[in-house]
């Protein structure tokens, strides 16, 4: 695809049955969920082996370069 896999996050309306831990609620948008397909083959394999999806946070602050190593994660703190 033109945008996936890669650094594009899609925010869409959340299904009712999703766990509260993966849903963001706001007055303006209601309950939403953010979806992303990583461009890392290692992460896509991990997702497949985990049943198709992982609920995780980003390892870098918004607008900062991806933290692709343990050292980069520590440096970003």
C-alpha cells in the first residue's frame, strides 16, 4: 500500500466489546482506537504469533524519531 506498513496511525470508532485499556474516550469523538501496521517485519511476525494484534504504546515521543534499540529508548527518557 501507499501508506502501510509504515508510520501512519488510523484512529477509528472503537467496537463496544474492546477492553477499556485500548480505548480512548473523549466528548468530541466518543470512544476511539488507534491502529497501526508497523514497517518492521520483526514486529509484524510478533503480531501474527500473538494472535494478530498487540496493544502497545509507542517507544518514542510524538514527532521524535523511532526508538529502534534499547539504548534509544533509554536515551529518550
